[in-house]
């Protein structure tokens, strides 16, 4: 029987190297389980039909204890089945336990908003892209509760924990788009934990990686600004719904006047936004503490311009600048 057909009800067609150490033991154990099920159901049915009581006069004495030899044989069979399972899957488990030294690392963050895959140099995505034929090492961490990264076509499953990092690795051996899901229920946002893995050739992967590394490609300035707001964790201090947190809400900031802690009156124009990003503790709005981290050397002129254009879209005095797509 073809192995792919045999497992079609249980697993999708394999698309990564781990299937070599996973599918044969899976077929073996399923086959052993079917044989055991048929045998014991058959024995039970035969005994029921042969020894059932036909009438009350056929009631016999209480049965004697099972022979020790039969009990020993039963335990030996169970132990043998366990040893068979261990031996069949051990080689595959060892192969999945440690990633190759030269594997490409991708940092994976799981949270109620979904998955984030970080390739370094601020290149992040909500889908996992991998080059075919190259080992990929996933370093997982959860931002809240337990989540599970499961890629059935790659025979990969690993828990993302909030208290420590976990690892998984694979080598995709055929191009395609494959589901990536979480098998652990993590609350009402659980459906957002479904995404895909895109396995592609080296040329397509390099082109995709270059496109996400340049956040300005294919995005308007306000879209880049919103992306920077998310990437740099600004939501921890600045809300988008008017709620006051550690810092003022970004709603209706641009173009409005504010009193500073030292008694001055400022207008949140382009120059003030730039100063607040590069040296935020020079002019602190009254009622807030000078605790913001300076972003001098972190954000450049284009990033600051993008953030400014995005803040304009959140203000009733922002105008309509920045709506064009950046080339």
C-alpha cells in the first residue's frame, strides 16, 4: 500500500525532511493498532457467542483466576508494543531534536494578535517564508499564554511558551503554500493563530526578503508610520483611542497646542514631532513624566517623516499629506 495513500486521512502529503523519520513509524503503529483491534474484538466476539448463557439452568461456578502464563504473555505483548514504538520513532526524534549548525534562524513570536516571524534587520512578517532545500531553525517565544506552532505538511509541532524559548527546525523539500496553525486553544483570538508557510526557490525568497526589509516599498508614508508604531512598541505608552497611558494618546496630537511641564506653550507641528522622537525629554507635555526613550540613531529622517504623516491621519488638523505611495 502506498504510504501517502495510507496516511491521507491522518496527514497531508509530506513537504519537508522530517517525514522520513515520522511517516514510517506512524504507518507501523497504525498498522499494529489495527491488527490488535481486529484481533481482540474478534476474540471478544467469539467468546461472547460461544460462552453466552442460554438459560438459567446453565449458570456455572465462578470462574477461576487467569493463568499466570497468560497474564505474563499479555504484559510481554504490551511491553513489546511499547518497545516497538520507541525503537521505530527514536531515530526520527533524534533527527528533529537538534538543528544543523548552519541553519538559518527565524525568531517567532506568538500572541493574541497572531504570529510574527522576525528575520533580523527589522524584516518581519505575519507569514513564514522559507527557501526550499535550506535548514530553517525556529526560535519560539510567546507574548502571553501557551501557543502551539504546528505545520502538518512539515511534520513540525512545537509549543511557544511565555517563560522560555523553545526551538524547532525543518528543511522544506518542495515549493508550495502550507497551513500553519496552533493546536492549543489560547482564548477568543485563537482563530488569528492560523497563517501559512510559503516555501519557494532561492531567487523568489531573496526577492521577498528584500521587499520586507525595506519597509517603504509598496507602502504609503502613513502606512510606514503605522508599521513603525507597531514594531517599536509605541502602543505600550501611546494609545490610539484617546486613552491616557504613560504618554499622551496619539489621537488629535498633530496640529494642536499643548502646555509643557516648564510652562511653555507649543504646537505639535513637524518640528515638534521630530524633536519629541529624537530628544523627547526636552519639551514634555504637562502632566507626563520625562521617561520616553530617545530614538536618535534608531530612526532616520524618512522614518520620522513617515511617523509624522501617520500622526496627521489621526488628527482633525492633519490635512491630507502623505497619501501617495512611496517609490
